[in-house]
């Protein structure tokens, strides 16, 4: 990995100071945007997002670090928030639309030269508006941080997160680029160099805000969501203010949502097997791999475990954030 001073106009892009080479096998560079690594294809979008997005009190923001269970949480959030509107699962939007389309990334919404009519169109979306973001909490627009809109954040343990990222980026890389060996990818990850990294500061930003403002930010751990999905789905509904009634629980509404949004169900839907999504135009099928927890044990060497464990201990020390089933 190499990093050199940007040759761009410093007055035009004062926050853009460094870039890496294409160590992760991708068609874009990673730029150091303020203090996080932003994909070059998203830099303008993040700037537009910061400047132009006006949050509404009823907005719901699904936040995550890449490869942490984003698509699963987007599906669950959409189904939970709309569980009375789409009480019948036969014609549910999740059967015909990818979760990234139903809960679009704000980094995609604000990509390119944003026009007034686009902002007006955004304002006219019916409430509650659902959006996704990978942007770290400190760099969200002030309107999000200062309003009463809800933020739900999903966090995955760094071991599984790394493996998922390594497999994913090799899967979506241009055919002209060689695959990145695991040891090289691991060094980058340990240095925090990954889309929207460092991962530790990303996690901690939302973690600390969830402690300071528990009614504003709900912090969900991927392992907890996997271990007791029923409990977490009801917890999410309570957080959004759309709790399930006793009758709905007796009628199996919670179980139906869990089944509808399950990895196996989403992976097998035709809508998630073809087509592309986002500024990077990623094949929808690439978002689904195993959806398991603990797969890292099949990939980590003893030296990798030792190194990442030390980093986790150092970066998260004193925060209260910890992970199950990890060294």
C-alpha cells in the first residue's frame, strides 16, 4: 500500500489529503476524507449529503460499516416500519425489490451534481423516509444529528467483518485486476484502510452516541441479531415506536418478518439474483454469501488472531464495546 499527497486543488477539496493505491481489488481509489477512508466514487456524494440533506423528525437512517449485515438490517427495518401497511406477505415489496432499492444509500442518492429538483423529490417522499448510510457518525449532516430522526446501527465483530470484506471485494473486482491475497488484505484491515474505515472509529462513533442518546441511536450487534432474531426484531420495533400488538405476535407477524428477511429467502428471490445497484453498479447477487457468524475461524491463522486481538483490545479499551465468540 502506498499513500501520497493528492495532486488535486487543495482549495477545491480541502478535506481531500491522501489517497491509497488500489490495494483492495477495485476500480476506485480510497481517499482520506477528513479522517476516514472514502471511496473516490463517493467523495462528491458525501459532500453533497453533508451540505444538502435535511432530515425530518420521522426519518429512519440505517447505518453500518461495510460488510456488517447491512442488507439484512435494511430488509428488517423496512418490514418492521411498514408491518401494518404491508400486513400481507403475498405482495410484499421485499419480494420484488432489493433492500438497497427500498432503503437507498444516501451516498448514492446524492451522487453526481445534485439538482434542486432532486432535493425537492427527496422532500416529497412519503413518511417515514428510510435511508441507509456508511458515513461515520461525526460526519453525518447536522440535520440528522440535531433532529429527532432515528438511527439504527449494525456492528459486526472485526474477525467476521474482515473475512466478509475480503471475499466481497475479490468477488466484485474488475476481471482485469488480480485477487488480493488474504495476508495483504489483512494488513490493510489492521491499518483501518477499507471503505469508510478505520472500522474501530466507525463502530465507536455510533456506539458512544447510542450510549449518550439511546432514544436516538440503537446499536445492534450482528451476532446478537443472529442469536435471537425474534427478541431483536421486537426491540427494533419498540425503538421505532411501532411495537407489535399482542394480537400481531399471536398471529405470527414477528416470525413472518423474520422469515421474509432471512438470508435464505432473500438469496433465493429472483430480484436479488440479477441487476445492479448503487454508484458502483454492483451485481445484486454479490451481496449474499453465507450470512453466518464465526466463519472467521476457518480463515485465521494463530498469528492473525494474535494481531487483530491486540488491535481490538487497544482500540476498544474502556469503551464498553465487546464481541461474543471472539478471542
